[in-house]
């Protein structure tokens, strides 16, 4: 009876709730908005690899050919990408969120949000009296602030549009001009409100809007999300949601990405400044070490099925899932084996990534393995290579190999159970078909 109640709670309460979260317009906007940032991060990471490639002979050769300041010159490209991700995220999140509402020009909403975001940033004055926006505040340092502005300012803008607080132009006016005039009233209201808010906060001990966000929101969330406990909780929900066919990495990533990408940016800044890398948990920690081979580290299971399965069914799935798994794509195995709604496979699917989080965290925290450098290795990069690139050290590749072996050891007994069950079913089907053929003859 209790088991039925528990299953009813999962099916009737947890799964619908998770489904609603996955389809929430705000989570979707976060996910799709951050997707706009990823090309910049990957491009900037390529230039960072060029300037920080972990081979002394290469560094010496580059210095001899291009001069001792060659790394600084290469860093210009990194600055042009990494240091605007907050601004781009604000535009992307606002655009995606506004697009989900009817009767709202998404481009106008995103431009107003960008203006509000820039208005929150305190200006810096140099010795010559020149005033400018600090570039770092447009990057990872301002990422959490960009997230909040992109969501809340856009919702406020949409509310005013739906309240018809706008100028209406004749139908003969080109749409671009009409949209610009429609944005005047809500845009002015938003900019004026943020301006007054900035002036008012200047009289408090916070002094600036970013200080409020850092003290009240960003620091506590980062303190949780940037720890091993935050990583464990996040990874549990990634696996749990996947077991019911919901893309757990997308749901959880929409919540944790601002924290993990911020940690990544801090690591990249430290590497560039030749300072110790501050953070263990970051986006690369999750992507390249916990999700190597896909959520649940199913790469070892896919290769087992490919090379060691005795049943024709599992061997066929292994042939289908093996190559994608090498490039961290595991949908074929998730729905082909399946792991989704499979109570037997649910155990290792949850346990393996949790064990991997612990091994990876302890290895990097103690210094046995180099920490991630803030380089966004493309998520389809095969394991071993991605570990080396993410850490700039061979220890990263070795750690991925250790995780693969440990994960494989956990997966193995469950793989054997599935293989025996499939083999038994195939034998039963073959015997039945043989008996039917014999009866016909």
C-alpha cells in the first residue's frame, strides 16, 4: 500500500511539477538566453587555449616568434568575448522571455533591458577624468545581475505593453518604426525607475545595485551552488528528472548555469592574471567530468553493451549508442535500453554521477588534479581530450579515465542483469518461434 502511495506521489505530484518547471517560460528563457552566450565562451576559450597551451616548448616558441607580450595580444580576443557575456545574456534572456508573450516586440524589450542593465553598473573614472563602464562588469561578474534584469525588467515591460501603455502608430507606418514608438512609454518608465533606484541605493551602505545583488543573492547562492553539496543536490535532480523522460540537465542547468558560469569566469580571470584558480565547482567541472559521456556517465555502459553484451538486443543498442556516447550524446541509450522508467537502471544512473562528483571534487580540492581553467571546451569534445583541455594538465585526462573505470565498475553488475534478462527473453522468443514452426510442419 505504501509503495502504491509513493508511486502515486511521484507520478501525480513530482513528475507533473518537474514537467511544468521544464516548460516554464522563465526557465526556457534562461536556457535559450544562455545559449546565445555559448559561442562567445567557446570562441574566447579557443584564444585562451592558444595563450595558455600547457606545453612549455610551445610557449617558448611563441615568445621567440611574437615577443614576450604575445599572450597579452591574444588576450584581446578573450576580453572581447568573455567580458561581454553578462551583457549578451541579458539581451538573450530578455529576448527569449518577451518572445514567449503575445503582442510584444521581443527586440524592443531586450534593448530596454540592456539599457536598464547598463544603468545599474557603477561607472569608473580614471586619473585623466575619463568616465567609462568597467568591462569586467559586463562579463561574468555581472552575469547574475544580467539574469535578474533580463527576467524582471522584461516582465515589467510586458505588463505595461499588455496594459496598453504605449503609443499606437497608423498601420501605414513601417513595423520597425511602430515598435520603436510602442516601446517609448514602458521604456521611459523602466529607465526612470532604475535611475531612481540607483540614486536611492547610493544613500545606503550598499552604495550600488550590484553590491545588493552580490550580498543578498549572489554570494549565498554561489556559496551553496559552488560547493560539493550544491553539486551533489543538482546532480541528483538531473538524474531523477531524466528517469521520467525529462531532460534533467536542461532543467537544473537553467537554475545553476548563472552560478557555474560565474565560477568559470572567475577561474578564467585568475588564469589570465597568473593567480591561483579559486573555484573547484564550475560549468566545466560538471560538463567535462560529471557529464562525460552524457548525464549519468552512460558512456561506460554503452561501450559494455557494444563489446561485451551477449544478447543481440543490447549489442544492437551498443552499436547505436556507442559512437554518440563518445561525443557525450546519450539519448540513444536513455530511450533505447531504456534507462527512462527503468527501476533497475535507475540505481546506477543516480549513484554514478554522485560518486563522480565526490571523486572529482576531492581530487581537485586536494590538488591531486588541476582545477578547470575557465576554458569552455565544446560539450561534444570526447572524454580524455576534454579533461586535458579543461584543466590544461594531463591530470584532467587521467581523472576522466579514473571516473570512467569507477563508473564502469558500478554499471557492470546492472549491465549483466540487463544482458541476462534480454538473453533470456530472446531465447524464449526463439524457442516459441521454433515450436510454432515445428507445429506448422
